[in-house]
């Protein structure tokens, strides 16, 4: 059984999607900066901040 089926029993589909996007950014930014030697830019900060709104609205009671 895929993890998305297990997660869907606990979280809604929208919450799973937002969780996936946040975890992707959390992994990708350090990977790009440290492993791929890309300079850290404000674009990474703005991308992370833009995820705060969806997380708030998807997980509020």
C-alpha cells in the first residue's frame, strides 16, 4: 500500500499536497546550495515564505 493511501486516512488530499511541497523545498534548497554549489539567493527565501500561507490555511482548525 503506498504511503499516500496511509496518509489519506489521517490527512486530507490538500494537506498531503502541501506537505509534499514543503518537504520538497526543505530538501531541495540545501541540496542545491551545498551539493550543486548554487549560490543562495533571495528566491529560495521567497519560495519558502510563499509556502507559509498555504500551510496555514490547510492546517487551521
